[in-house]
């Protein structure tokens, strides 16, 4: 019986050390981070959208931008077929729209 208790204790302590022995800190390596501090912009024709979002036709591509937290003074009103310029920043969590400009107006 003592032998079984001893084995159980050894197995328990081995499993404990196996779980806590990892050196992974959960951080992203420096070479994988995206850091862009200048705005990028794209100009295209508005083909669809809803409240606080727009779909632009840019060449043969269609791109979508969502801007739910953008201040109203940075968000131009637009209609289908208007030419829009969207300025945005690339972040680790996706694109962050900084300004929507109606070039048709």
C-alpha cells in the first residue's frame, strides 16, 4: 500500500512539473508585430454600405471599411456611385479608419 501511495505521489509531482515547466510567455515575437504610424488611404467608388460602413470598388477589387467609432466630423455623407477616399491605420487588431472623404461633393 505504501508503494502505491509513493507511486501516486511521484506521478502527481511529475504532472505538476510538466505543466509548470513551460517557458512560453504568450507574447508575440518582435518580428511578427505590425507597426505603421502613417495613414494609408484608398480611393474608390461606393457600391454599397450601411450605417458606419462602406463597400468600395477599387479597380477589380471590392474592399469594405467599418467605422462605428469615427467622429461625425471625420465621416462624410455619401451615396452610391460617389467617389470616396478612406484614410486608415493598420493595427495589430485590423484596420482603424481615421477619415472618410467624399471626393464627388
